[in-house]
C-alpha cells in the first residue's frame, strides 16, 4: 500500500503541475505542428531531426476530444515521465532490492530537469521511457522487445545512440551467454529506424545523414 501511495504522489506531481504555456522554444513549434497540420506535414515541417516517434505519438494523442491541445500533449509527456520512473524502479529492484529501488526512483523522479521535462512539451520523457524499457527487457531476456524499444527511442531522438554502449555493457556483464540476441535485434531495429528517418528526410527534401546530425537554430525554433 505504501508503494502505491508513493507512486501515486509521483504521478500527481506530474499531472497537477502541467505547464500552462509552451515553456521551451521547441514546445511552441511542436504544439503548432501537432495542432494545425496533417501528420505527414508535421513530420515535414518540424525542425531536424524531426523526432518521428515523438511527433507520431503526440499527434495521435492530440486527437483526443479535449479542447486544450497543450494540455493533451503535456499530459502525454507526464505519462511518459511517470512510466520512466516505474520502469527505473523495476530495473533497480532486480539489482539492489525494493527499498533502494524506491529511494533511487524518488531521487530520479524529482531531479529538476526530469520533473520539469515531464510537465512540459518536450521529447525527453518519451526518450528516457523507451531507453529504460529497452534495458528492462534485456534484463529479463526479452531481447526482441529490448531491440524494439531501443529502436523506438532512436526514433524519438538520435541521441539514443549514445546510450547504446552503456546498455550493451550492462547486458554483456549480466547476460553474457545471451548477449548476441540483443545485438542482433538492436541492429535490425536500428536499420528499420534509419529507413523511417530516410522517409522523413525525403519528405523534407534532404539527406538522411543531414537529418540525423542537424538541428534547428534558435531563430527557426522561435518562428
């Protein structure tokens, strides 16, 4: 019961404190494309690297029958952020036990940027959620799911690439005998994600490498 109360408090700390206005330059752009444009047009017009999974999930969630588009899209980020805390708890519990898992999960939940991103329209909560879900899946020998969730994280942002060596090292140390399936499935879903980025790059009329390695300057984000 106490665990339920703790995580209920974490959840409420997100949904009760959603931002009342787009607080980041990216947020205003994301809100505009998800509120006013068709899906493929949104992927075409949003700044590089386009964050396809973030845009797609948010775009569809924005179709819920509520009037306030900002509320809908920020509510989804609160769910991603809360989900990331739950998955982190499950990961740590397997390694260090329930008590330490609760403590570390609370620390994670209320780290300033982790909390702030969970109540604003930014892609980081979704990225962290999929990365942690990939690690949890690998931890429980579900390597297909580990690859799938990592591929989704990469489709949220190419920044996910930087997590791959750390995830791989952790799983290699703890799952050495079964490490090969993780490499195979991650490679398959990475290639699939790159193909999706290639399609998005085609919509935008640019090369996939340029899409993956470039971002918007401040002026583009403010327009």
